[in-house]
């Protein structure tokens, strides 16, 4: 390339650039920079701050403080430097995490400049989730449901306070939108789910105050359903080492269905058909022999949920279980 040709090329490039206001780093034009910033934003930021910078996202409904709504900013309400710092280092105590080490310093500047031009200055509609490209052609046909997706109408507004179109919109929302928009605005959010596991449907269940953190303690036994009575391992003094071993094996492998008490009157057992055998029932256990018991455990019972244990438990383990059953649930003949 001759110097002249090179210089000519440069001039042409400068002529083009003079149409765009500034020379961007990395040889990109402003448009290219802007589009590169958009790409980063639409990948890293939209799910909190919203495709259009308005923070109307599902994530927002869960966060406090909420992600910043850039459409309410102007160029003076937040400086470029404050934004770059926040994107680089995050804001402690908020969901805004720093992107240092995740995206480069120059990409941080790209995305900040994009936000400033697109949302803060331009108030532009960037993109939307519900586009034909994303598999939502003509999403406008669902517009009666939009107010429920956007939170304009709370989902728990009584039906009789909705006009016929709003009622149709709410019905549409409840049947097709709620699977994703599962945190619609409500006037009364209702009780917050507690973190305490609930294995049983509880009779007279007293939830305590589980909106407090940590939830106030609830006495599990007192509030539990009767099923829980059958999930307490019987305390029998003086078990031999073999019976102790059988206890461990029984409680680990069999109690799930037959209950810790051997009765099958535990929660799962009560729902099985046929019920797991009550291993304390004299009518059944009276004629039981060690050989038959071991055989059933080994082979299982066809067409029931009683599994065959022969490839899981060794013969001496089955013997230990038999010894335990005989000692704790009902005596078994030799
Ligand atoms: C497969 C998941 C999914 C379903 C189903 C869904 N949405 Fe969305 N919707 C989204 C996502 C993702 C966004 C982007 C905002 C966000 O991330 O919170 C969104 C955004 C919106 C917006 C804001 C504008 C836009 O297009 O980004 C409206 C309005 C909306 N949804 C309405 C509806 C309605 C009405 C239905 C039911 C007919 C529906 N949505 C069903 C996932 C879904
Ligand atoms: C997980 C959610 C989440 C993501 C992802 C996220 N932000 Fe934020 N952002 C927040 C929250 C929450 C705040 C509000 C903090 C507050 O009010 O103090 C915030 C605040 C900001 C602020 C204002 C900082 C200040 O000083 O008040 C900027 C700028 C910002 N975010 C830019 C971005 C950019 C750019 C991205 C993508 C690279 C991004 N955010 C990704 C949640 C998020
Ligand atoms: C997945 C559930 C399940 C597990 C686990 C289970 N059982 Fe059973 N068991 C059953 C059911 C159901 C029956 C009753 C079938 C019937 O009465 O037709 C049964 C029946 C029995 C019987 C009666 C056999 C007979 O002759 O009628 C014995 C004894 C027994 N189980 C012992 C055990 C032992 C010991 C274990 C652990 C090694 C065990 N079960 C694990 C479900 C289970």
C-alpha cells in the first residue's frame, strides 16, 4: 500500500467519523460501540434492569433495593463515573454485583455508555422478550393480560371489581402467563413460605410466625399429624450387637414404608396399596418363622411395592433384620 493510498483511506475514514460525533476506542464507530454495549446489556443486565432499562422485571419483584430504573434518571442524576464504579465494583448490600474480572474495563465503559445513551438520554425501547424471534409472534393479541403481567392491576383484585375485558385478561394471565410471570403484583402478598421442612400434613398445625426470620419454633411432635407417632424409633433396652445392627439396617431400608414402629401406619405407608405389612400384628406374625421372614425379604412380594432385597442386603444383614424384627416388633419362631 502506498502512502497516498493509505492517507486517502484515512481521510475517507475520518470523513465518515466526522459524521459520527466522536472517535471511539478500539477503532469502533459510535454505532458499533453502542451496539456492542447493547449486546452486553442484553446478556448481563436486562434480567434485573429490564430490556428497556425500566427495571420492570420479575427479578425486581424479589429484590430490595430494587434495580435502578434508568428511565427515571437524567444525565445529571447519576454521573458516568458513578455508574462505571458501580458496574465494576458493585454496590455492597444490594443485588448489584461487581463485574470486575467478568467483563473487561473497556466493556464496562461500553455498557455504561449504552445505558446512558439508550435509556437515560433516549428513553428508548430497547428490545422486548415477547418478539417473533423469541417465538411470540403477535403478542399484542394477549394484550388484555398485559396489566397483570406488568403489575398495573394487582392479581388479587376481586373479580367483581374487574370489567369484562379485565376479567378475560386475568383469566388469560392465570392460564397461560403465570407459569413464567409467577410473581404478579398483589395487594396482599399472603404468608411468606417458611424454610422449615414439612414432611407431614399436620393436624391442628400451628404455623407459628414464619414471616419472622428465623421463624418462631414450633413443637414438631405436638403439632404433627398422628403419622409422626409411627416414625419414632422404638427404644428397647439391651439390644444385642446383632439386633443393634438389624435396627440400623431396618431403619435405613424398611422404615420408609413399614414405619419406624413396624406398623406401616406412617405417612407413606398409609398411602400404599396394599399397605406395607404391619410387622407388629399378632394375627399375621403369630405363624411367622425366621426362614419365611428371611425368604420374603430376600425375594420380595411380586406385584406389590415390597422389594426383593437379595442384591442389596447380604444374608447376614437380612439375618440381623430378622433378629431385630423378632425382638422389637413381634417374636418370630425359629
Ligand atoms: C416462557 C416464559 C414467559 C411466558 C409464558 C410469558 N412471558 Fe411475558 N415475559 C417473559 C420474560 C422473560 C419477560 C422479560 C421481563 C423479565 O425478564 O422479567 C417478559 C415480559 C413481558 C412483558 C413486558 C414487555 C416485554 O415483551 O418484554 C409483558 C407485557 C408480558 N411479558 C406479558 C405476558 C403475557 C400477557 C403472557 C401470557 C399471554 C406472558 N407474558 C407469558 C417471559 C414469559
Ligand atoms: C441481579 C440483578 C442485577 C444485575 C444483573 C445488574 N444489576 Fe445493576 N443494580 C441492581 C440493583 C438491585 C441496583 C440498585 C442498588 C441500589 O439502589 O443501591 C443496581 C444499580 C445499578 C446502577 C446504579 C449504581 C448506583 O450507584 O446507584 C448501575 C449504573 C447499574 N446497576 C448498572 C448495571 C449494569 C450495566 C449491569 C450489567 C452489566 C447491571 N447493573 C446488572 C441489580 C442488578
Ligand atoms: C417400598 C416399600 C417397602 C419397603 C422399602 C419394604 N417393604 Fe416390606 N412390604 C411392603 C408392602 C407394600 C408389603 C405388603 C404386601 C402385601 O401385603 O401384599 C410388604 C410386606 C412385607 C412383609 C410381609 C411379607 C408376607 O409374607 O406377607 C414383610 C415381612 C416385610 N415387608 C418386611 C420388610 C423388610 C424387613 C424391609 C426392609 C428390608 C421391607 N419390608 C421393606 C413394602 C415395603
